C-alpha cells in the first residue's frame, strides 16, 4: 500500500519537476536562440527551432552601441555600493552586538523596520533629496540610496553571525588591551568573512539588477546602468527583438559568471537571514 | 574555524559585553561605529518615510517650488475611483500570487531537498531566473508572448498565440504568472533549506514507529516547515507591494492595457513622474507605506520573525 502511494508521489513530484523545468528552460533557450537569429529567420519559421544560419550580428549591433558605457556604469555602481554597505554595516553590526544598551537595541529595531519599507513608497522624497543635494543624474545618486536600502538586511545577517562568536574570544582580546577598533579589524572582520562574502554577493546581485533608482534618479544616456539601458534598447531597436535579446543575454552574463564562481555563496545569501 | 563560529548557545550567555573599565572610551567608539550606517539609513530611509507624509500635504510638480496644499491631495486621492481600483489590483496580485506560488514552491522545495546529482542539476536550472533583472525578465516575456512572433508561432503551441498581455481580462493573470516565474525559485530555495534543517532523528523515530511516507510528510515535514511557511509568506505578501519593475516593463510603463495592471506603485509612479503631481503621488505612496508596515507588523507578530534566537534550540 505504502509503496503504491510512494510511487504515486514520486510520479507526481517527478511530473511537476519536469513541467517546471520546461517552464524555466524553454524561455531561456528561446532568448538565446532568438539572439542568434537573423531578421528574416526571426519573423518566419518555428521560434523554438535552432537558427538556420546562426549569426552574431545582433551582438555586434549591441556592442557597437553604448553597451560598454552601460556595463561600466553598472560595475561602478555595484562595486561602490557593495563596498560602502560592507564597511558601514560591519561597523554597525559590531556595535550592536558589543553594546547592549537601549540605544543599540533601538538602532537594531530601526533596521528591522527598514526591512518593511517598500522602496517605491519613499522614492519621491528620495528624488527630492537627491535634487537638493545636487546629485541628480549622477552615478552617486544611485549608489547612496541603494546602499541605504541594502543596509537593513545586511546588518541583520551580520548581527546574527557576529552574535555567534564566542564571548571568550572578545574577552581574551580585552585582556590583551585591545580596543574596539582592533577587535573589529582583527577578530570580527576575519571571523565574519563567510557572512561578508555571502551578503556581498547577495547585495551585489540586487544592485546590479536594480531598476527604480536608476529610472528616477538619472536621466542622460551616459549615466544609464544596464537594466535601464535595456529599456532604452527596447525603444531604440523597436521590433528588432533579436537585438534586444542579445542585450538581455549580455547584461546577464556578468551575473552568470558570478553564479558559476560563487554559486554556494549566492544560494546561501538568498536564504540567509530568512531561513534561520 | 567556522565550526567554532557556528556553535549555538543561548544568546544572553555569549553576547560579548565591553569590560567595565575604560567604558567611556568604549561607548564613544561604539557610537562612532554605528554612526555612518545610521546616517546613511536615516537620510535615505527614515527621513523619506516622514518626508512622504509631509509631501502628501503639499503641491509640487517635481521641478519648481513646493507649496502647501493642506488635505487637498488626500481628498482627491480618496474620492478617486482609480485609487481604489489600484488598491484592489494590488490586493488581488498579492493574494493570487501567494496562492499560486506557495504550493509550487513547496512542491519544488520538497523535491529538491534530498541531495543527489540529478537534483543538483535541476537546482542549477531552476536558479537561473534569479540571476535575471526584472527588466530582462519583462522584456523576455513580452517578446515571448507576442501573438505573432512569440512562442505561439511554434508548432503545437498555437493556443498561446493570443494577446495575453494586451487583453484587459488576461493581462493581470499573465503578469501574476511572470511574477511567479521570477520568484518561485527563491521560495523553493527557502523550503529546500527548511526541509534540510529538519532533524533526521525525527524521521528515524517515525520509522521505528512504522510511519509511512504520507504520515511522515503530514506529521513531520509539513509541521516542521511552519516557520519557513510563515517567512516565505511574509516575503511574498510584503514583496508583492514592490512588483513595480516587472509590471512597468510588461505594460510599457503604463500599467495597461487601460488600467488593467495599474497596481498602487505604478499608479504612484504615473501620478508623480508622468503627470507631475508629486503631492498626490505622495498621498498614494503614504498608503503604500502604511500598507507595507501593517502587513509586516501583522506577519511578524504571527511568526516571531524578529526573534533572533535559533528555532532549533533544544532539539
């Protein structure tokens, strides 16, 4: 009896798995084959067939444009944001763990509250602030708010990690006469390294793919980051879907490389702090 | 090294406290360490939270000077049928998304949980949508669902050659499907991690008691996934308030066809940055803030998500 049920369950979950896999793989396959199609090949024939005469023309079209500018902007914004968030959040998490006074508890609660603020809800005041700070239409205008909104989750993850460092290690350093800064740099930072890498990869992915801040806070083409640039391509190429798909592939490649190099950290980062 | 770090003890006993001597200097450096993050988060996170309320009482076109307007924006927003429609669509997207994504994510998470080479391969494939930006996903599905040149032109798939995104009655559900495509892998990962955290001893005990696979699923796995379920649901519900990017791209920035997919964040964006009525947009944004905070307060109350201790304590 139970083997029948087990077989049924296995068949059902196997079937669901195949359906979902097809749902994920077919669109991604379509993106890649479409990006390799010539114009006429695209408008006629089976969209799921391999391209009759595969061509890299679409990639050439994209790369001949301003793609490198967009790519560079995305890299600058992502690296700067992640660097700021890591430095600032590690210090904040350390002080929250080291000091158990009401102030530090209040700070912690503020970051908790921050988790619940929808980005869109505060975009108008952020826009006003950025204009008043004379930063509108600069990469810094994307970096600072992105860093601010990456802070809550980053601080939470780092706090939960630093809390697990045995107290005796801190005490040993106090006996050695170490101050807070030395403890942060030579104890907390090295010990939190796995958490730092994980959360950096996670924050990096979020910033790389972020769209709202670039959309609202920048204007000129030479300040566009990749997700914004994709919408520009859509306008520029119009019905030239193969070129748009080539741009989609190119904009995703860097994250694919990160995925290949740091899959474990990426998966851990996505579930860290949530699956505990 | 990591084994030392990961040792779990009750929180209070191992929290590092500064020694009492030199505490003055210590407190000073602690403050200095907390300051940059607080400044950054305060300026762009907390100040705007108050700012959006203030702006909702003002008149501003996004460029010129800001004037006081009292409650005009609020009476305007609250008596406008479009606001209520946007709110209704937001709730609809939230609830239907949750109903669609939860069972699929749970099933996939359960399947992915046992380790194995084939499952690992599936896991890699399923993970791919998480790497794409919402814009890339939006452009892809928009082109893929094009009635003439999209996937409907493939043999056997002609039933898909319909204006799925262009029809007022189907557009919202198509959007919900694409949202699920983007986010189900993430929630499947959560459930997978949840299943893997269930102590093997529970299954061993059940096996001794002669429990079959169904009993094990219903009596051990599902109850043990309670926290994962609440966490995943919280993220889905609160997250559904932020499906801006995807809907923006799928509807070409209009929330259309007509207003068929104009959820609250999109209505806010269009009012503020296309119609240039920032005051009124801020009133809509305030509703969004209240909505978001109320939702997460409610769900954290229910779940104890804010508790920092381990749920495995005492196992």
